[in-house]
């Protein structure tokens, strides 16, 4: 173990490495949400900023159900899992109010494609945890409430292996 790594953070990273990535269906939904948000964003926001906008949209919706502490815990877990896949996310942190800080550093230190993948991965992990905890139908309902004009046709977020 490296000197700068505590036992708890080492254990979190090791556990995250053992877990599989979000299902292709959830990754696809994450990409669709980011594309929809980017298409409706009038600024020249980078892809990472769009991911923050999607997470912020989910945050405002979910805080009504889970409270700030519940959402912060969910996003913190999603971030831990995503860091195992995209190490550049190590500079991102969840603030006490459940919002994110540090995404700007990813955009500056990475190529646009790599930075965009960081955003997709984090959104996919958050959606994956939502499906795990509240189920596919409620997750899709929350997404549809926030993005009613986004196409969710044929969305199947089942995280179980299909026969």
C-alpha cells in the first residue's frame, strides 16, 4: 500500500475494482441524457460540464425523496465506483450539499474524449445505483420527470444478466 493511501480509501478502491462496470443499457441511457442535455444547452459547455448538469438535475429531483444526506451518500458511492474506472475522477469530490466540485480540473487535464468519458461513467454509476436501490421503473420515472422530452423509448435498465 502506498504511503498516501489510508486503509479505508485503499479498501474502497479495491472493492470498486472488483465490481463490474454499469450495464451497457445504463451506459447508453447515460449517454442519451448527456446528449439531450448538451443539445438543449445554449452555452458552449464542455461535455464534462454537461455531466455535471445531468447530475445536478438528478440531485434536485432526488433530494426531495432522499434528503441531502441520502443523495450525497448515493453520489459519493457512485463516484467511488467511477474512480476505479476513470482515475481522473480522483480530483472530483462531493460537497456537503450533494453537488460536485473538481470537474473543471478534468477538462483542463484531459483530452475532450477522455473528459467526456469521465462524465458518462459517473452518470452511469449513479443511474446504476438508483436501479439497484429503487428499481428500474422508478428510476426511469424519475428520469422522465426531469427530462420529459428526452427519448426513453425501449429503455431497459435491468442490471441482471440476461439469458
